[in-house]
C-alpha cells in the first residue's frame, strides 16, 4: 500500500473538517474561533497541493476533493456567517423574514468560481478573480472588526443590513470577475522576481500590527488594488 498517495487527500479532508467545525462555531456566535478554523483550513488547503507535487501523486480525485473541501470552508462558511450578520442576531437587533438568506449569494459565487477554476487553464500561475479563501477571510473578519472597533458610527454603517447585502453581492462578483491577480507562490529566491509578493507580505504584516482584525479586510482590498495596478503597469 502506497501511503504517500493518500497523504494529500487526508490533508484536504482536514481542510473540510475545519470548515465543518467553523460552521458550528458560527451558529454559537463564536466568530473568532470560526475565523481561526477557516485559517487552519486554508493552511491545509495550501499544503495538500504542496505534498501532492512533492510526492508526485496528483490525481483527478485529489482535484475534486480539493474543490469540495474549499466549497465548505471557503464557500458555505462565509455565506453562513453573512446570513447571521444580516439577520442581526449578532448585534441583538434581529431582522425578520427571508432577507438574511441573501448572504448565501457568497456561497453561490464561491461555487461558481471553484467550478470555473477547475476548467480554466489560465489560472495555473496566477488567479482570475479573487480566490475563495481570501474572500472567506474577508467575510469572517467583519464581525470581529465590529467587536474590536470603538467607533459606533463606523460599526452602524458597516453592519447595516443593506451594506452587508451589498458586500455579499460585490463579494460574489469579485470572485468571478475577469481581474488577473498575482499569485503568492515563490518560484525562486531572487528579489526582482518576487518584489511584488514581498511588498504585499510586508504591507500585510504592517496592516495586522496596526489595525488588528481590521487589517484583514484591508489586506484583501490591497491585494486586489495592487494586482490591478500591476496589470496596468505590465500592459504599458
């Protein structure tokens, strides 16, 4: 029995397990623990591919498992979190009716993005549209931004139901938009070829140190904007 060929799939299933646990924490209003488990799931998501390439055991099964696990951790979880945020339960001002279900627009957008990613040959070395893990981090950070922020007016604007629905729609769009985004993969250790990645990582650390949880959505927005600027420079 070749144990090596099963290691990447086991790591992928750990990603899925993290997503399932995150759902439980969201239903119990423990958004901080949900975010931590999503981060752990994303960690596993990175290393399943790493070990598949290392052991040369990439397979169609692994590809399908990876997408299914991502669908839960980076698709269902952020959509579920958004439903709770729109519902107002977290802010103790519950909204009645079916309006909160619009949060699942995020899940639908993630599903389409993951299915398209599997058949899009252009996304081998970079991304087109925001990757679902990055989007999940953006969404899961929002309730923690609210809890961590002392500016009442800012919180009221951000957690207005229509603002959250707007974020859901933009989130689904940006995951599937025809916007090339640079990859964080390091192919060699020369500064010149990795200057963009180094700039992004250094800025990300700075954002986290200065703004704590607010730094997470700022990092995602910066990633998209930096990619757009980089695309414009490359075209010239």
